[in-house]
């Protein structure tokens, strides 16, 4: 997934760089109109917690056996409702998770976490650029942050490692996100979307559909 996202982003950047200066300026009003709805499915990178756990609980350093960890970086849906050609209200939902298992001195241990966020916000769409069919934007969003964490072992009173302490996975119930993004249209309805931000996915890549 990491390699795919990087490759697709490079392709998008290359296309934009090639098109820069080739087309005359075209207002985004030719693409977006008030009342338009844009739906984007996205996948992102990285899954930070899965990475931290895989490093911190490395079997080589902790004498663990049968160590396995799987994780899903945030994926989800974004929706833009255009109030004008420059402003849109947004709604997005995303989910990510990880699960791990290992054997520690004949004790079988399992743990998992699932996080779900739903955010409401707005985007400002930049009109002043020279690439036809390119939509640049930035915006804020805020909403809910829900986490479900589970852990179990085959014996009672197992001494879990500090990385699996329950307090590490009790998230603040609210979330806040700032983002910048670009959307390039291949036709009037379909576009490829890339976004960077904090308070959620660092880097994401998606496909957008306008209706």
C-alpha cells in the first residue's frame, strides 16, 4: 500500500508539473458550482501505532515467539458540498485498526485496537493558478474520536508490556484536523485526490466523484 500511494502521488505530481504553463488559467468555477457534491474514497499511510508496536515488541529484543501484527492505516470517505466555487462544507468518516498476537514463555497474548473518527468542517478552494482542471484546497475539520481496545492472555495476572498498557489507548473523545490537498480532474466527474494533514492521515490518496 505504501509503494502504491507513493507511485500514484509521483504520477500526479509529474502530470501537474508537465501541465504547468501549458494551459491558460481556467477558473475552478468551470469545474465546481454551488450545490455540487464531491465524494472521495481514500486510503492513507502510515499506521503509526502498528509501526511503534512492531518496533517496540520486536521478537528479537523481547524473546517473543509467533509474533504477528497486522494493521489498517486510515481509510474512509470524504464529502464536499459546494456552497460556492471557493467554499465547501465537508463531512468525512475514517477508520483504522491494528491487531497483534505473540507467545511469551508459553503464554499466548492477543491485543487489538479500532479507531473511528467522524469530522465536520470546511475547505477553501484556491482559484488563482495556471493548471487546467486542478483544484487546490485547504481547510479545517473537527469531530468525534472513538477507540476500542482489547487485550487478553492465556493465563491470569500476565504482566503486559508497557506498550500494551490500557492508558495508552484511551483517546481524547474529540478530534481536530488541518489539511491541504490537490484534486486533478480527468473528466467532468472523476478526479484523483491527494491530501496531507495533521490530526488524522499524514498522507492520503483517493479517487473523487462529482455528482
